[in-house]
C-alpha cells in the first residue's frame, strides 16, 4: 500500500473518531427559563435564566410533598393518620382532589391527591395538619429551601396560587427535585402513578410525559396565567438520571415538547459514569511515627462524572498526596487530593482522606523515624 494512501486512511479514521465526540449546542427551548442537569453529578448540560425568580404555580407542591416526606421520615406523622378537612381546605380554589369539609382523609390519600391530582384542597389540608396553619407551613417550606440552598425561592402558600411574595427559580426547583429523589425514593415513586381515584372520582396525572416516555417517572406540572405552562420532569435511562425544569411555555403540549428536546439532547450526547465507591481504598501511603507503617486513602462519597458520550476511556485520574504523613491520624483526615481530568480539564476533584485511624508509635520508633527523616532530608 502506498504511504500516501495509508496516511490518508489514518487521517480519515481520526476524523471519524473526532466527529463521534462532537457535542452540538443545546436545542433552542421556547420557555422563559429552563434547565437540564444530571441528577448524580449536578452538572448543568443546558440552561437559560436559571436563577431568575419566577412564579412556580403548582410546581410549589414538590416542596409541599417534600416537607411532608421529611416529617414522615422523622416519625412525627404517619401515612395512616386521619387528617381533618377544614372549611379553608374545602374552599381552596383551583385544581381539586374533591375532599369534603368536616370529614377526615388519611394522610396517604392526601399525599396522592397532591402528587397525582395536584389538589389544592389536599395541599392546604396537609399543611394545616402538619403545621397548624398554611402560613406556618409556608415557613417550614422556606426553612427547607434555605437548608437545601434554594436561595432564589420564597414560599407563601402550599398550593402555588399566585402571590407577589411567592417565587422560585429553575435552578432551585432542580435542586429540590434532586433532593426529593435521593432522600425519599419511596415517596418519589408516587410521582410515577398515572391516576388516582378518590371519592369515586378518578383523575389522571397531569404529567402526560408518563404516557409518552416510559423512562420518565415524574415529576410535576404547573399552570397559572402568571406562570404559564411549567413542567419539572425526571427520566432514568441505563442508570443515568436527568432532571429538567421548563417554565413559562405557552401550552401543555409546548411544555412536553420542550422537555423532550432537553431529555433527548442530554441522553444522546452525555453519559454519567461511576468511578469510585465511597470509603474504599484508592491508595495506600506510608505513615511516619505511627503504630502501623501505612494508611489507606479514599474518598468519602461516591464519585460520578458526567462526560460527553464515548469519552470514558479518555479520562485520567491522578492523586496528590502529602510527602510526609505523620501519625496520629483520624478517619476522615485530609491527606491529599484526587483529580479526574478530560482533555486537561478537571471534571472532578475531591480530598483524599484517611479511611482508618492510625495511633502514634512508641517512643523508640518515633525517635528512629525522626532521625531517619532528619538525615534523609540532609542528604536530599
């Protein structure tokens, strides 16, 4: 084979390989604000007006159910509790579960009414049961928002009905949804239910993506004149979970269409890979002045990275460990750093810590180590 033809073949192969790794710009999304993130790494894959404050409409109910899930987890309430229905709950306008004033409904049913039917009446009933009043419950919502780092959010009610002081952002809603999925998976499972029947009235889930895409398992729709048509969605494909937030579209069809654009883009062009387990030895390093001579090093959390699809083999990991590690050591003590790079760009960085305690050695061993380090330092 002539050399020129051989070289041309190599160039063609390299061009094809490069083309396979090209990531196009995110699709144009017709919405006031939107966001696409990976749920494991929180990497932003696409977004616009991510921190602008916007009216959330019924997306508010994600926080309403989050507060209820937190109270359930703390053991302060139970899904079998009978919740009294007040006149205020019964008269709440908007979407309804159709509870009746003067009756009691189990908390479990009310939560289904919030999540599946988007019931404003159910939201108020749960708020009053947990906090005494809807106003007090809104303060609990704000406390949870602060704890989650939702600094562009403020809640005035449990329903999302319009109020000047009631707002959030697409980034905050993604943060909230990620926390809901990770902390309360059993509660989150109810977001995938396609319908719920109460008082002989069956209502479908307003998130019609549950029918269009079998990988979508939540989350919530919202609409008011002020907010437009909104949708928070999450989908899980081949172990990769994406979260989308789309706010301020013009119709139910539009919010689904724009969400599907984001999901298609994220799953087609990116992959999320688990690299390391938490508290598993990644390195073993020498210890001076210790009762033992080595210490195991690792990271305290699972390590995931979100990278362009097909680039896993191009990742490079390196560690930077202190030259001299001296006992005593405590578990979790930072002794170095782990960095993962792709094309010389850092895609993950975390401290390397001691995975075990190392007690100090006795007097003679410490003396020997001190002398050794002193003279080896001189010779260096």
